[in-house]
C-alpha cells in the first residue's frame, strides 16, 4: 500500500512539473523575435532596448565587428548619461 501511494505521489509530482514546464515554454514561445533586415532593425515589433543592432549585410566581418563595438559604446555612454534614481549615500 505504501509503495502504491509513493508511486502515485511521484506521478502526481511529475505531472505538475510537466504542466508547469509546458505552460512556461508556451509563454516563452509567444515572445516576439527581433528580425534582422538589411540595414535596419525591426523596432516596430520589438521594444527598442531589445532590438538587435542594425548591421549592413554587405560589410565584411571586421567592419561588422567595428560597427557593433561602436554601437555598444554609444549605448553604454547613453546609459551612463541617464539620471541616477537613488542618491549616493556613502
């Protein structure tokens, strides 16, 4: 009797985990994916902070790398220019 109860509780636990995993995967699968087009990112379907940087498809790898580095540097500098939300208490 104890063994049957143990197997049933194990099956119930597996069913609950499976249900939660299915629900989580369904919600993740419904997120919009950013599309990369030649020269422009699709900011209309995705928030601007989540959009991939626009890279020219005709550039070689070195130029693309340099362009990504420059865009990252510009984004980091723009983030540093924002106002602080909490005062420095130290």
